[in-house]
C-alpha cells in the first residue's frame, strides 16, 4: 500500500515537472491516454483557436463555433483510450471539427423546416472565462475583415451568415442569379481564410 502511494506521488511529481509545450502532438496524445489532464489542456491550447476560426468561417455564428470546439475536445477526451491515428493529429482534429460543422449545417436545414410550424429555440453557449479575451479579439478581427470585403460581396455574406438566408433567397432579394450569390460567398470565404491566418499560429 505504501509503495503504491509512493509510485502515485512520483507520477504526479513527474507530471508537474513536464513542460508540455515542448512535446509534440503524438507525445501529448500518449499522455492523454494515461489520463493526463494537463496534456489534454496543452493540446486544447494548441488547437482551439484554429478550430474556432474554421467553424466561424463555415458557420458564421460565434455561439455555434464555440460549441463545435467544445464538442470536438469533449469527444477527444471521452475517446482517448481508443483513438488510433492514420495521419497526423492535426489532420485528425481538423477532420473531427469538419464532421461536427457538417452535422451542425444538417441540423440547421432541419430547423429551417421546423420554423415554418414553430419558433426555433436557441440556447446560449457560455464562453470559458480564460479564453474570453482571445475570443473577443478573434470576433473583432473577423468583423473587421468582413467589413473590409467588397460591398456586394459583404452584403451577400451578411445576408447568408447574419440573416440565415439561402442562396436562392439572397438572389431573389438582390435581383441577381444564385450562381452570382455562390461566387460572392466563395470569394468572401477565401478572403476571410487568408486574412485570419495570423490567428492560427
């Protein structure tokens, strides 16, 4: 019993002494498989911002983007003992975020159909205090870059992301073709991805 306690204390001391920023993704993942929460937080800190940008660009919703990031990392922790990587961890976590984004877009379509019969119920997602400042900076940067888009491109993007209009509805509202709407949205997303790269480092 005493020996077991001693081993446990040594392991805890080793964890405290680790500088997790020096470990690569695979090494951190190995620690996580051993239930090392500090290693998990290190991976979270390393990737949360780039996943948030990815979700923000695709969804245009700060609440949904934050929820996507929380879901991805919650699933990572819950599946830590069974995860096997065929490629890099960066590829894995980006694919996991993409899956959640597509699932959310699918839920949006279902909700749009239900809105014809009832009011949609929205749940606010609380932001973690420790990341509020970074998150605010990210939101401000996104808004600044959206505002800098060409006028027609910006208008189409806001109608799509802020108002939730479909491409056909935007085309009807602005008296342009759906193909033109699609081109404007594609251009906006490309420009935003480029301008937000500095937040990924």
